[in-house]
C-alpha cells in the first residue's frame, strides 16, 4: 500500500528554541539551514530563512517579555513561527514597513519578512503578545490548464511544544493527502518525554504509511503498531471536500471541533488507549463547508478556550491560530500540540 503524501508532520525535524539571548539566532539559523538543505529549497531560500530568523529573534529580545521560535520542515515547506508574551500591539502598520527596525538599528522590519516568505502572517493583541508566521516553499509544479483544482494545503498549520524543552514532545500530529482527501491526525502519548513521544510518533507514522483514508481502519492500524509502546490517545479526521463531508474517529482525550462562520461543533471521541485498550471504534460524519476550519489538540490545552478572547484570531493563517492557542491556553505541566486546517482551492 502506498504512503500518503505528507504536507505537515511533527515527525519531521523540528526545534523549539527559547529566545532569551542573542546567540539563540545563531543556533536557529544553523538548524533552519540544515532543514532547508534537506528539503532542497536552494541557497536563496536558505538565505531568506536566515534573514527572517534574525528579524524575529531581534524583535523578541528587544520588545517582548519572553518568546520562542518553532522551526520545522515537513512535506515541502520550512516553517518558522515566533511567539512572544507581550506587550503586543494594536496597530502593526509601522512594524510592516520595509526599513522599519524593531530594534532601533538598521534592521529590515517585518515588511521584509513578509516579502521574503512564501506565506506570511502576523497577529498581535495588546498585553497578550504577538505571533509571526513565515513559510518558505520550493516552487510548486504548475497545474495543467483546465484541470480540476486540487485542495491547497497551504492553509494548514500546527504548533507543538514539549513540557521540558530538552525532551522529545509526547504529542505529535500530521496532515496528509490522497487525491483531494485530507487526512489529519493528532496523537498524545501517555505521560510525557521520550516514551510518550515514541508512542505518538509511531501513531502518526503508521497512519502516513497506511495509504488509507478511512478513519476507523487507520485507528485499527495504529492500535496494532502501538502495542509495544505505552499507548496514546489518537484522533483521525478525513476531510472530503468534494462530498462536503468530514469523517472522524477518535480514541482517548483528543479534542476536535469544526468552526464554520459563527458556529462551532465539537467532534466525538470514545474512551480508550490506542495500543492497549480499545473497546470499540466508531466513526462520526459531519458537514464540511468551504469556509469550515478544523481545530484538533491534545489535552495539553485547556478545553475552555474561545476565539472571542483573541480578537480576530479566527481569520488568521492556521499556523498563527495554532501558535496563539498553544501560547494562551496551555497546561504548563504537559506537552501540547495544536493542529488547524482550513480548506482552500488552489
């Protein structure tokens, strides 16, 4: 059975780096360069990544009360996401001008970051902080004229963080595709650290390699694969845009919801531990509209979050949404993972 096409995966190389000293930029640039080389992004995009990292780390050091970078490369993209805890800004227009220096020096400003990135987004809320997202992508193949447009998974993003930065994250996620169907998975290994990470990463890898798009069958495969591990909570959502349908199956404490306009619907998981104790699998089907958004997260986030608390966040890029939710609604003594997918036609 062929594997699914990977568009985003926490199983790919990644780094979460606290930005608390100037040398953090050196470490971040080195790591980003290695990922860019692995992805075949070329020298120019690698150089662009270095400029972006310099500006984002400088912003955090000069203006924030604490922040971090998440850098990861999965599928065909290099993602860089900077998150800080304040002070934030109500008006980002000055920050977006080319030549504006957030450090009071000869910096390039977020306008240059926007210009260099294949995708860019920024969201800032006073007294909460700022999230800046930049994605660098190799040139895509041009679609055949007259062909049916495929789903563009550029509108997918995720954020994850281990409880202790020196540990492997015990939560994992992935977004995969087969034809125009989108497979989304979030897994939370029991506990945290290396053993939890082994379980969650095995779940994501098994689902990617199965080549299937049936949620229950994917969970069954994961259940067998996780038997030698400590087990995990796992949820799988399959978006079928042509049928306007989302199929969902979850075991354990993974939260998931569909937001469509002002409406939000929670998805149903059943109790159990994938790899150890599953009494029954059950698939649920939900309506999926062109403006729908899927949010999935581990219990490293409190379930009592709303977009209303983060003005305008629901309109932002999914990676920005995931980072902001992970920053503001995390349980500090647990790993966390947030996955957000919004359909968009190419």
